C-alpha cells in the first residue's frame, strides 16, 4: 500500500467534496464525467478558479466517517460553508449547490426526494457511503420522476466509505443504525437486557459477536450479518485499491465472510475488465505484482485481549475514559468546580501520534521532556523580545526592533498550539493516574502479565484482599477471573473443580459482579474443546499477553513526572497520587493473533505450532479464474488430489481483520510486531500491517456482550 488506509479514505473524501460543478458549468461542459475509484485524486483544479461554496448534507453514519479524518477547517478549505444533518429542519438556500453523503436507505432517499421537491439547493450531488441497491435506487427514481425534479440532480455516485479509520493503521466497520423505537422486529441486533444487570447499560446496540454467537440468531440473520461485514470489508479493499490474497481459518464466521468477500471482488474485477469497476490497472490492482495479504479471523481465536487491563497509553485511555471517534471525555477540576471536557486525539496531535502505543511510564517521561522543551523555547522568546511572559505580546516594543515582530509572529502560534496539546495530555494523564490508583490497574496489569503462574488460591486472594489501598470494580475482578480461566491450558481448565468455580463465582457475586459472562465463556470453551477447536492458538488457550514476573523497572518515569509535571498539578496533590503506582514496562510477547499473522507473513520467524495451525487455513485468490481456483489448496502447490497444503509465502504488507470485535490491546501488540519494536531479535520488522474489526470495543463493552449472551 503506497499510502495508509486513512490517507486513502481522506483523499476519497476530499475528491468527493471538491467534485462540484454548477448547472451552468455542467451544461457548457462537453465532456462526460468519469467516476474514478475511491482514493483516486480527481483532476487538478485550475489555480485561478474561485472556490465553489457549497452545503454538505450528512446522516448519522457519514458524520462519523468524516469526524475521524477531517476537521471543520478541512471542510472550509474545500468550500463547505455549512454542514447539516439530513433529517433536520433546514432552510432553503437555492443559489448554493449541495453535496449529499448518506447511507443508501429508503428513509434517506425519501428525504432527499423531499428536499428536491422543496427546491432547497441549486443542485444536488448525491453520494452514497456504500452501493445503493436496485430497489432503493428505483424508489428514488420514481419519486424524482413523480415530482419532476430530475434536472436538479447533478450526479448520483456509489462511494465505498462505510468504515471508520481513527488511526492510519486502524479501522472498523460502520455499525447498522439502531432500529426505530416503533419497530416490532425481533432481532439479535439489540442484545437482550431484560434481566437486571449492571452491565446492561454498557451493551452496544449492535455487535457482530452477539449476532454470530447467539443461539437465538436465525440462519437468515447470520447470512445478513455476514453480507454486511463482507460489504464493509470490500469498501476497505476498494478504497485501498489493492486486490489481496485472502487467508482465514476454516469452519467459522471468518470463512463465510472470506468467501462472500471473494465473490464481491471477483464481480468487480469482471466489471473493471469491461471498463467499469473500482479497481485500476495500477500496482496492487488488476495488473499489480505486489499484493497485500488479508487475514480474516474469528473473534473466538482469542478473547483475552478484549478483556485485558493494559499499560499502554492508547489502550488505557480507551479502557478507563470515555473515548469515541478519537474524542475523549475527561472530568477536570478547576477552582473547586468539576466539569467534563472533550479532547480530540488523532494523528495530527504530535504527542498522541508519538506516544499512543507507548507504555504509560514512558508517556509520563515524555510529557515532562516536552514541558521542559516548551519552557525553554518560551524563555528564548521572552528573552529575545524583552517581555516577561510569552502571552504578553502587547508589551513588545516593535518600533525599536522589527526583528522582534518577526520572531513573535513566527514562533508564538506554534508555541501556543504546542502548549494546548500538552495541556490536553496533562489533563488526560491526571485522569488516568486517578483511575490507576483508585482501581489498582497497575496491580491488575502486573497480575495478568504473569497470569500463567497464578493459582486459584492466588486469584481468590486478590478478589478478597486487593493489593495496596485500591478498590477494583466488580467488572475489573470479573475480567481478571475470565482471563485466568482462558489462560489455563485446556487440560488444566477441564480439571478445574466445581468447587473452585463455585468459590470464584461466590467472590465475584460478593463484589457485585454478574457472573453470566463467566458462565458463557466456560460453556463455549467446553463446546470448542469437544469440537477440537481449542488448543494451540484456539479459544483463549494460553493466549495471554503476559509472560512471567512483574515487568522491568522504568527508572525515572513517574519520578520525573511527579517532580516536575507542573506547579498546578503539584498543588493538586499529584505527588500523593503517584505514590504506590507501579513503575514497570510490559513484557514483550506476541498475542495469539500476532503469532498467527507472523506465521502467514513471515514463516521463517514463526513458531512450529503457529505454522501448523495456519498451514490448514483457507487460501483464496480473487484474481485467479474460478475454473482454476480450489478452496482446499493454494494455487501455488499443484496437487493431484486437491488436498495439498498452501505454500508458505512472505508478505511485506497485510490487513488483519477480526470478525466479532477488536481492541487496542490486540492492535498495539500487532503494530509492535510489524515495526519490530516488540522483539527485534525475532521477525516482524519492516512489515506494513493494518488492523481492523467489525467494531472497536472497550473491555467493558465486550464484557457486557458476553454477559448478554450468557442470559440468552
């Protein structure tokens, strides 16, 4: 991939926003517009052409898509002076064109037809986040023909933008909209929460894991969910512009999604051969030799990362704070008054881009270093300009030395932006430290790092008497117990006595936890053990990211932070807050998904167990003619019986997709392997990997999903 997925989606959105012509321009143009594939920049605009001011109309889903990659200033740069919601009361602006970016639903096209009838805008440029179905398109055509408003429509385009890219190498699919309150449809898309549960309020309205694993899901609902996932994943492939090889385990939802996706890619290849389609003849597309590997996993390959307590900055923020679409909500206290503030965290935030995957002690050290650097730069400005404070620009005597003006104008905007960024991360770090001490997250993480060495008695002792003065929540304790159970070898877990299980459940209930999630995990693991799926890299067995022991000391991490963080934080008792917080770095150990990806992308560095597991994975090549394709073997190993194993290949680029939910713990571990940071002595370095899932869930959301399944 020449560019990241986030860059490709951003380019596609900017092309969409800039592709606007007035009706007069269209009538005078003798050329026919050609729809380029997503991610392909449009023709360069004339340097002297004035900007076309326009209105952008969004729905709830497309608003989320834009929010992850574009800011308001980016919209203004493309001429968007107003962005509004489709299903809202909007005034008529008949002399301005409008760009619509909405999902292709009946409700949406009916509202568009209503806007056309009311002549709200000069022209309508209709873009759908995913291909519009024939019945919905026919409904739009019938409404437009009935009202006689077709002359207002400049274009109708299918886009492939129904996914979110919060980070350059991280994506998730758009969740379906929640059903309207009046809906009487019985669906597992709304997990059952009829029983009273503390986790009930945290259950997302839709998770693929619940739909695909609930015993109440019908076959039709499973097929619809698989089709939805495959369509969303195809949008990712279309936007990247590269046709991948596909590998996946057999016999689960991952195989169903992979085969559906392969069919969609094949159909587009045929269309491209006839002059249509979304794939070009460029590198990685129809004519490319370098192609990425797409690995599709079922979530049950490893549940531990979805519940683990983490020690990296990004995963901690997602777990502890309220984070959605790169926006995090933090409770701050100033002047004795508490208020909730929101901060945007994305790749444009230099500190976040640098530290999001780093262990928290290292983040604390870097905050301290950046603060010292800022203070030094501010002191240089005040010294050269003769003012007492960097904020008192009005004190500069510009008449005496014009160089002062140039220095201030050049340096102050950057310094101000840097200070705002550091203030943001100081507030976030303060909130995280409060939660770490209150819940004992450092102790929980340390225990999970060495979970393989723990006994039932040790876990019970932690439940009864948490270390230090911390008070883990009921959900924290439930997560610890489930991680312990999943990290046991299959034979050990099977040998766990009923008395041990009952004692663990009793302690959880005493803490106020609902144990349905624990019961569901035990039941599913037993079923998978009997079917032969558990073991090796299977359902949680040995999949913990922990190694042994308590981790490596991080000298000066929290010490430097507590000594020189800021005077304001010191006055608020920051030193006391830091006392008792553990200083250590996490062990370098690959999680189950990372080990399997390593076996598929870099076989020479993989373990024998991972190679044995992945040798049996399905191999699909959408570019190979169907007559030659054999789903049971790789085309690179000719066999007479059609039962051979796939050839082990080395890939430099890959996409890892998990059906059923993903999380930042798994994402960070995979990125560490790809960059070689996790263990430079063993594989991984120099790989370009993008991680995605049906949805990105925080540990409590996934725990709530397990809880809801345990109640079905």
